[in-house]
C-alpha cells in the first residue's frame, strides 16, 4: 500500500526564496563565523567529535524512524567529510566497540578524499555513476545487500536557485539508482534536496520504489535553509 507524503509546503517555498536570495547577495565571513560560534549543534559536534554538525540531522532522522540498527549494512553516498558515516558506525556497531551487539558494516563513498574513519570501508575519489565504483561496493558487500542507503551529497551552489535545485535533484536520482541496485527488500533510503519545483517529481519516482515516503526537516536543519530530507522505507524494487 502506498503512503502519500505529507508536509506543509508553504513555509518551504518562503525558505527556498530566502535561501537562494542569500546565495546571490552573499554573506560576510564574519557573520558566518558568528553564526557558527553561536550554533549549539556546532558546539555539540566539536564536543562529540563529529566532523560536521550535519551528523545531528541523521541522528534526529534515525531517532524518529529507528531504521539503522546494530548489525546493519549502510552505504553512505557523498560521505565527505564523514559525519554521517560516523553516526552510521555508531548505530550499526561496525567498529565493534560494543561486543554485546552484532557488528554491522558502513561503506563510505565520495568523489573527494575522505579521511579514514574507524569502522568504515572508505572509497575516496569514487564516482557512484562509474562501473568501477559500483564493482568496489559490490565486492565490499560480499554477496549481501544493504539495509540502508543514505545520501547527504549536494552540488556546489551557484546561487541560481533553479539550476542548483535541478542539480541536487539529479544527484539524488543517481543515488536512487545505487539504492535500487544494492538495497535489500524492505530497505531504507534517505536523501537531501533543496526544495523546489521538481520536489514532487522526485517524490513520485520514489513512491514507485518504496512503500513509504516522507519529506522531513529535522531540528538540526537551519530554519533559513531550503534543505529538506526525504525518508523512504520498505523498498519494493
């Protein structure tokens, strides 16, 4: 049974306009640094040794849906700098730090260099659209399927809202193809987008492959950001 997504889109339309307007006009580095200094998530990231504040977005999504568990296999696409992989490692116990729980696996993939992460199989300078990267992922899975595919990747922003929105949608469509290739039945997929005209089109495409699709904005996502996350569960095909 298909479950339609529900989200109040009006605030996101406004956020979208404000977000890309700020991209066009520019923001001083001093203002950015001041915001970082005051941001409680930045402080927590430093204290808890996460590589970026984005770690808390995945934590909050998982707190809500509890889709990543000890023993799970997770593929993290666009993993650099590695904060989502760090969270996935903790949730899956892929570093085997808790011997009372099953050991999972985390595969971290990015076109950029990723500093090594204990508990993750890291594929740096790896393009998910290339066959050689897909073969490496397949070899690391060793005949198994992933329980979850997560993607926090985003293109470099140009400040042109339509272009940037199209670019991130196209990236996540590529991530979806990886999910379709490597996910187990009933598996999960999480991706980030910037809200825009093609949001509905991507959601409809996801509903063809998953029984449940929900657009969410976790508390760690800044209010003035156009980013939203799509949580998908019960992979069908």
